[in-house]
C-alpha cells in the first residue's frame, strides 16, 4: 500500500501546474493570447527593432523535461544596450549588477503566454541615493524603451 501511495505522489510531483504572474509594485504584466514560442520570437524581434540585445536567457523547462518533470514553458530573457550600460556604470558601479533587465515569459494554463518585467526605474531605485542623478534619468528612459518592446511583442 505504501508503494502505491508513494507512486501517486511521485506522479503528481512530476507535473507542475501553470501559475499566472500577477500585478505587483514596480512590475508590468501583459497577458497575451500568443503561444509561448510565438511570444518568445516576437519579443526577440522587438528587442532588436529597438536597438537592444538579448544578453542572457534562462529557463528550466527543457532540463525539467529531461528529468521527467512536466512544467509550463517559462523563460527569463535579459535585455540591455551598451549605451545604457556605460551610463549606468558612470552613474553607479553597484547599480550595474542589475543589468541586464529581464523579461519573464510564462505559459498559462490555457496555452497563452504572459509577458512581465520589473520596470528599470524600480530595479535601479535602491541605488539612487548613492548615484549621480543620471541613474534615474537613464532608468526612466529605459522604462519607456522596455514598455515599447513589451507592447510590440505582446500585440
């Protein structure tokens, strides 16, 4: 009997349900009707169209699948631009640890995908007191660029 119960727990543990990312302070959350791969491609296209680059990508879906665990698609995409990297460094060396700014794609239960990110002004705000004023000027400029990228990808 114990082995049956253990087997049931193993089966249930090998599948993780999709959870929605919800609005929170300093975040932008855009629900889309796009499937994961389409939104991922559209995000990369929007990043390039705005003269930014995909600097990092990470997601556990493939590795989990190789371990026999089924989880919804998700990926963190780090995006930045060297012009802003130099400005951030000039304004605050410690603040640069926050770059690249990340977009987060999460597959929903219905197969659609949510695109979310922390706004650059939210990410860089903790460094503002010890930085030059250009840190938050650059962060607000980045807010506009990231919103443009997100809206282009999500539509």
